[in-house]
C-alpha cells in the first residue's frame, strides 16, 4: 500500500519538507492548450493520478508545484506548531512563477482536518484572491478525511470488516464543507467535494469495494 504512489515521487518532483528547491514537472501532452497547475502539499499531490486520467481525456497539460506539509496559503506557514520559513520562501517562488506564467486552472486543497475538526486554514482565501488578480481560476477540493491510524495494517490484523478500522465521520469532517460557508469566497474559486466517496452519512472507511482508499493514515492510494 505504501508504494501505491503518484508518479511525482519516483520522478523526484515532490520537494521534501527539509528542502526549498524550486522545480516542477509536466504531465500530459506538453503542447496541450489547457494548463492545470497542481499546487500545495501532499494532499494536493495525491490527486495527481486522477488528474492524469482527465488530462488524457481532455488534452490537458499538468504542471506540478508540490512540497511536503506546505499549504498554498497567503499566511505564515507552520509545521507541528513551529514556524516553517522554508515553506514561506518556496511559496513566494511558486507565486512569482504563477504570476509570470499563469495556468488556466490551479488545483489545490480547500480545507484541512488533520488535527482539528475540519477548517479552511488562514490565508487560503487571500491566496485564491491573489491568484484571481492574475486571472487564474482555482479548483479547490475538500480535503480527504484523516484516519490517523495505519489503514492497511489495521485490515491485515483485524480484517476488512472490522469496525475498529473505520472512523466516525463527525470526528474528521465538519457537518458541511467549511469552504462553502466562507462569506468572502472570491469569484474565481470553484469548489469540489468528494467526501461522499470516503464515507457515508456516519462513517469513513479505509476501502471502497475491493480497493484500498488509504496508503497510510491520511494519504489516498494512487489506485
């Protein structure tokens, strides 16, 4: 499960939290007329396999700007409650590139619920507004629920039907998508909510049908 990863990891296109290298990778047809920028931390990254399928169908070019634990927000970054200046410097470089070479659409995350009940982190809306000033449309996907336990190991030990391998939806997701309730949502933002693929009305599951959803405690498998 842990090796069921998006291509960026094998391609060396995911900037680790300890580095600030500015680089990007391109997927899909390089001469495509529509460019999608995939930007943010690892919870943006894990949507790349789905975007690649869409890129093949619709003739898109995907350009990645991805760094571990680095939300694309116009606010000082933190990591484990401490300042994360490497993320701030990296974001500034990405924003400068996006201004000089704006994509048609930027794809990123809209919410976060890792160690809190789901919120829209500080600075997300301001970043979306900043991108709108450059004419960039933003597609922001509701964050995937954080299980906070190793899904594959739980299945292996207790079985796929074990109740202890699922979690109550209300402990991970807000009752309503917090991004949809923002009073100052800019006109260039388009929200996507796929949370019903991860849970029913009460419970979030580590698998759907015969497919593992999670490769660890919070990232989805490429499959």
